[in-house]
């Protein structure tokens, strides 16, 4: 199932004068088509899989994929809207004759005859043939009347050599960078994407309860991280969810990057964790101390809490992402941290190579906050000599505000008392 809101895409492509976008980044391809880009995408080269999204919502979504994965796309998008190109994998479909007495070799030859393979044999590329993929894209563009159109690319992914080849093979198209526009289209999530992100956050929070129960004097950072992973695994099993990944940045003690430190009285313990459901990563964080917090830890967390609350006041439609940044930054300065300089206070969430994806909650991010966005909003600070500190939540933006994914308290909690 495609997650592209075609009406939104049309609205955002129009100011750029774009007639379509072509997506080559594997994560963008999966978002646009609802299908896997295939094993050729493991090389992360343009052409392994290509999704064509016309600006006109009535025009069909099309795709180019390697032969092995094209059948699934044809089932999803329709035969006429999918083109394929050869990869290195040899296959043969002998199912129509498998009950007969003939040998595997005879049946393979019969299958290749039925598929129309030339009798002289066929050379396959070592991986995949980008020329063939771009030629197939050209056929789809001509079929859509886009062979001389202005088309945007996710150029933040494209290797230079692949882009030059595309320009050489399809010179009639005006290719332009549409990376930011594609990010803006993706920023508002489909209901299915929202469900995946909500589920990923809930599983990560379940792991937090297991991790917190494991905190005691003498326990190491690795032990706490392992306890979180155990809690995540138990929750995923109970829900029948197969996670596609998980990650953690747990720190213990006065050095935010202090390796496998051990919990002692007064230790600051920071959690920044996420789980992935079908590639969609959650992202939330909390900070604790073991025993009584020291005065500086309290001071830092009070400032971060005020900054978080200030930003949260404007994390809703009617404001810009830069407004959230400005509110949080000013709160930190009012608390006395006048030269505190955080590049961003959060980011969008989705399916990508990393949990932090644009748009960011940054000073330069003058994009409007819209219903359907899923954003991680955070106020972190890393202080050598005191510890790592973070308050972070995942929010679904609604018509009236922001719904938090986690229920754990955001203020500094002193464990073991």
C-alpha cells in the first residue's frame, strides 16, 4: 500500500513547477509503492528500484524494479505501470510441469521458452544494469507523457555517477533536486504509518519499565541496556510483533560518553531509545538519577524541563517548527545557559536509514506544523562532569495540539529511594 498523499504531493509540487517526482532511495521507494525495493537496493545505487509519482493525482503511480521483485509490484500497481530490468539472480518457474517425469534441466529450458528467453542464452549483469533501469524509466515516462517534463529527484541520495548516467540516457527531461519537497510530502503520515510509529514507541516504553527495575548500585550501563532490550523483546513477543530493529543510547555517570560505567549513588542515567516496526523508528528519552540528584543535575534538568514546556506550548498547528526552536532556546538562555547552542530540538520520524529525518525543529525550519505529522521533540544537554541529560517525546500532531506517545514522567525521577 502506497503511503503517498497524492493531493498533498500535487499541492507541494506545484510551486516548484514539477510534473512528477522519481524516487530512488530505497526507503522512499518503499514509502511510495508499499513494496520492497528488492535485494539490488542493498548496493544503495540509483536505478535498483525507481518510483514515478506524477503530480496529477489521477495519473497512475508507476515503478521500475529488478525482475525478481517486479511481480509483486505488478500486483500492487498493475501490469501496465511496472517495468523491470535484469539483475544477477537466475530463476526458472517449472511449476506448470513439475509433476511430470522430465529432469530439472529440461524443465528449466521449457520455462525459459515459455518466458520468451532467446535460445542463444542471456548475459546477466554482475549486480544490476542501471542503463537498463533508466531505459525502462524512460518507457514509463513516455507512456505518461512525461518524456520532456520537469521532474524532481531525491538527489540527497543519488550517487553523482548515477545522476550523470540518468542525464545522459534521458536528456529530454529537466531533472531537478526535490529532496526538501519530498521530505515535506513525507512529513505528514498516513494512518498506517502513524500506527507503526505508535506501536514502536509503546514497545520501547515497555522496555523502559524493565530497564528501570534493573537499576541498582553496582549495575553497569550494559546491564541496564540489556534489560531494556529484554523488556522490548518480551513486549514484542506478547504483541506478536516482529521488530525490524531497535537502538539505544543509554549513559550512566558523569561522562555522557563514558562507556560501560557502573551505577553509584547520585549517578545520572540517561535513556534515548527507539524501536522499529517495518522500518519506522520511534524516538523518546528520559533522565533519572540513582539516589538523590546533585544540585547541578537538578539545575540542568529544571532548565531542560522549562525549555521543553516552552516549546511544547507552540508544538501545534498555527505555528512553525522554528517557533518551537525559538521558544526552547530562549528558555535555556533565561535559565542562565546563555551560550547553549543546540542545532535542533527534534525532527520528523518515519522510515529511513536513521531515526532523525527532516524536517527538523531548527531555527531555519520555517515549515508549518501540520496535523498528521509525527515529530520527536527533545531538549538534550551533555555535560562532561555531570552526565547526559534528555527529555524527549514522540508526538502526533492533531488539529488542536500534540499527543505524546509515552506516559513515563518527563521530570527528573530519583530511583532507589
